[in-house]
């Protein structure tokens, strides 16, 4: 399973420029659970991540006891692997290292896979320098635009190979696994893993942006009065003030019975 490495990433140790660091370091080899001097937002962020890390480690130990397969993926140099719970988990499982470019990514990134299933050893391997890589860079001053964020989505080649390993473990023919694996809905669902909400209305978003959407057809031809943020300064057709206009469908001219529709 993928595990967010945001607070454990060594990319935080690298300054964006001489006068700008970017995301601050939160951990080190000496303090893999977070710097003891952290306060406020960053302390809360690290403690939240630590709770996930420790609960997941305990869950994997429990799965070992039940002899159920599991895997955890993270950057090869992530501070996650320096946390004591994960040192013990590594000793009880299989730690696999590989450069992600040999499995379809465009950048050379050291990746680790911790698992209790030997079948995943086929992923082990290092780049032999027989292909080109995109460079690592910071495109602008925004922290979220570091190239490391662009490598969070798994490439198709990696997904196919991972699915084939699972198929072999389950004695399932490849055809049963790969049929429809990359249809549009499956690809949209996969965006959830990288914390990117799918656009459009074909599938439900990870976190609903609005508590409720209501379609109204006002009896008159009046359009709702809107603020510069497309919100209602006063009630309209039974919708309370403060609601936001999401979209509208204008009635076609000359068609009797058609009325404007507003989704608010």
C-alpha cells in the first residue's frame, strides 16, 4: 500500500534557493519521529503522520501473525524506515529497493517496498544508465510544485507488473486481471491515492466539496442575484443566502415549457 511520506521526505532537507528553503525539515536520522522542538502546525502534522505510521506497523505485524500478505511503498531514503517500529518490521519482513525508472517513471527515484511476500523481489533492481531521465527541479516558488510531487502517481508499467505479481499469487490468469484495468473510471479512482480529486461528475469525489446541491427552476424568468464569488446575497427559489451557484442551464428559445435550471 502507498503511504504518504510528506513529513518523512528528505526533499525537505534541500533548500529551494540560497534565500528560500521551502518546506522545512521535520525529521532527521537522530529524530525520525520528529524534532522535539516542533510547535503548532508542524508539530500537529508530524504527530498525525506518526499516528498513521505506528498504527500501520502494528497492523502489518498482525497480518504477519495471520499469514496475510501486505506491502508498504515509500521512497528508499524516507525517514519512515528509521522509525523504530519500521526497523523491527524490516527485520521481520523483506525490504526491496529499486529505481522507479526501471518500472516506468520518467525520473530516477530510489524506491523501497517492504513486504512479507517474496514474490515482490522481482521489483528489485537499479538503473543501468541505459535510458534518459527527466531532471529534478523546482519549477517555481510554490512548495507543492517540486518535481517529487509529480512522482507520486504510479506509472502504468509499475501497476501492470504489480497486478501480475498479485495475479500469480492468487493463481489468476493475466486476462482476468488486466481486462478493463485501465478504463477511464479505474484511472479516475486511482487519483485518490495521490490525493487528487477527480474532475467532473462521473464518480464521487474523495471529499465532497459541498454538503448539498439543489436544482431549482424558478417560476419567473429572473436570474439569481450573485456576489463576485457567485454566492447568493439573499434567498432565491427556496435556497438560503450564502449558497453558491455551481452551474445553470438556459432554456432554448422558442420551446414552450422549457425553463432555466440552476444548480446551487
